[in-house]
C-alpha cells in the first residue's frame, strides 16, 4: 500500500496540521494515516484470486473454531485509487472482527488509476470479489444466511453499491442475474452520492476522480453507479461519520440519509464526536465500536 501524501488532498487533509488559531487550540487531536499504518500488521488466513491482476484478490480472515462463521464483506477506500490505498488499509479492523468471532472477506479491486479500472472495471471487480464468496463459503465454513458489508470512505460507496446490485438496470454492463445478497451495510465516512461528490470541491477526493469512475460519453453515467439513483435498496443501511472528519463533508451523510429515508429505506446515521476519518477504521476507537455494534445486528 502506498500513500501519496504530497500530491493528493485526500492524504494532505489528514496528515498536515492546520495553521495555528484559537480554534485549533481546542480542536481534538485526530489520528493520521501514519498512526494507523505504522502499527504491527496482522496477517490474513488466506488470499484468494478472482482474476489475473495483482489487485484482483480477496483476503480471508477466519476466526478460530468450527463454522459456519458469520461473515462481513469489507471494502477499503482511497478515493477509488489504487495508489492511495489497497485492502491492507483494513487489516487492523479485519483482525479485530476475526478476534470477535466474525469472518472477514476483505476485497481489493483495480482503482481508476490502474489499467482496467474505472468504468466498468472497478465496479466489475468489486462485484466479482463479492460473488466469489458464494462459491467459497462451504470450503471455509462461512455462513451466507446474513452477510453484512462494511466500507470506508470510497469503499462506503462501493459497499452500498454491492447492496444495490439487484436494482441495476438490466441493460447495464454491470447487471448480473444473481448477485450476492446482503443483509446490512455499514458505511464509514462514505461518499454514496457520486453526483454530489462531483459537485463538491471541498471533498478530500476531489471532483475529477468521479468522471474516471463513472465513465464519460454515456448518456447517464450515474444511473448504475450512484447510490441515490438506485434507491430504495431494500436493505438496512447504517452510516457512521466523524463530526471532525476533514476529508468527507458531513452534509454528504445527512443528505444521503434524508434521500434514502424518503425512498422508504431503513437507514440510520451515527455521528461520533471528536472523530475524524482515520478513527473510523482504527480498532480502539468509539467509531469502530459503533460500527461493530451495527454489524452485529
């Protein structure tokens, strides 16, 4: 995993301190990416391939004891860009779930900055990685009756998109007849509304990346990619956001909750004070404790 902190606002917002001010004197000290990634790194129990690219892999984190084990599909963020993050960014929370008796299906995918990524490749990768679970469950003792998904940042969007797959237009190249069914989705500081993201220069991923993700030259590039276009999902959704998140504007959570609720979906928003973006995937934090409780429902 690489973190290009000098050229990307995604990383700069988390790593660089703000200019000194009266407000800064009372602002909470937030975790940085270095605080997370310099820790000893736990290791998964198995790595599976779903394609030939080095990013087309899934790490399986398997609890001790006999199954069938509850399983969570996990999707990393990084502004949909491989050079910012890969699945290893989620190793610490994956290990925490494993220690709690929950199996983790931690997926990777080609970002928009990688050959084959963008539209439809990034979405097709996420779908293929998730669907591999259905054919691997018996071998590893995984319980498919109530599969949950959790995604962080851009991965929050992709986790919600996995739940939305049954709603994809039949003429979409991303449509499949029998996608993995999810029982619940937890989005951690996610970006569910791609149209809003593309119109929001204050988001830490920027706006240009969205065009690369959804594709250009299509009549309606958001019809099969942006979550509000696919509402209602018919799946319980929970958003967990840090109130001091410097990367994802808080309104992106509240606006999405309002739209999903209006569409009839069961959706909740948990706002965690004194919490930024990195705390959402650090196992010792209040934000991750809230996410675990939601996944356990």
